[in-house]
């Protein structure tokens, strides 16, 4: 017989601070330049981790880890709104998802307490929650399930407690409930480059937007992958 106990618990709150500055200049007739800089500071805590664990902020990016410059320029070629050439460049960073705190840093549990059933009746076998809202919990394979009445019912012989969410402890930042984080982890970054042009022909009415409009755009975007999050894997 298996007392099956799986789910999520705990609470995690991510913290992100942003500093951004943006400026624009008209440097010549019909030419406008925009320059900006965004800095992010972000940490992602472990979920449901006691203070005795090895790391309480497994992902922690400082102001220098997320530097996002942006620059753009636009040229009104004939200074009459009929033709515009513009372009831009920028770096953008993703934010870590709270699901990482749940799945990799202690928020999920999956334990199974196995028993040999020595009699056919299940009437007296009633698993019960403990103070943490768990049926089968414990630090090792000898920890038994919780039952109504406070003791193992007659007719059950305990075999083992399997912790199927236990993490290996083979790295410097691993613990029994927390997977390791790769040293030097970097945030996911994308870089965007844009060069485009728009043209209008025919009479232009500011109120109706008359005329024929055409455009071409050259855009490229790269998304380098971040360093792998996990350095220890369960088989």
C-alpha cells in the first residue's frame, strides 16, 4: 500500500528594481536621436527554505548584470513628412519566473510511504495531515506516514519512505531540498537591430492622412542562451 503525498507549498516573492534614463535630441534639420539606458537588479529567492540551507537567494543579479542600452535615430529626409529613414539598437533582458523557485528550490514535494498490507480490510487505514498539511513526510527513508489516531494502524508493516523530489548534494550550492545553481549564471538577453524606411507619395492632408504609403524594414534579433540553471540532475 502506498501513501502518496505530492504538491507545492511555501511562498516566494521575487524582487526587481529598475533604473531607466532616456533622452532625445534634434541634432540637425530633420534628424532626431534618442538614447536610453536601463539597469535592472533582480533576485529570485528559494521557496520554503529554512535559514540553515546553503543559499537563500539562488539567483541574484546585481546592477551590473543587466545593462540595457538603447539608441535610435530618425531622419525626415525632405522635412515634409513624405520620407523617413529610421533605425535602432537595443539590449533587453528577461525576468526570471517564479516557477523556478517552486520547481528547483524547494517548493514542490513528492514522497511515497510504502507499507505491506497484512489484512484485506482498509476500513481502519485513514491517513491524516500533520501540522504542515502533509501525509507522508520526513528527512529519510525510515520516516513513516501520518495516520488518524497518531500511530500506524494494525495490519500495516512499514517498508520505506521514498522522496522522489530529493536533490543530490554533489555540488557546493546543493542541499537535500534545493538544486544547485551554476556558478556565473547570466540572465537571458536579446539584442535587436532595426533599419527601416517609410515613404508617402501624392498630396498629404494632415486631417485625412491622404496619399500612398510604402515601407521597408530590415530587422535582426539575437537571443543568446543563458548559462544552464541546473548543475545537478536527478535520474
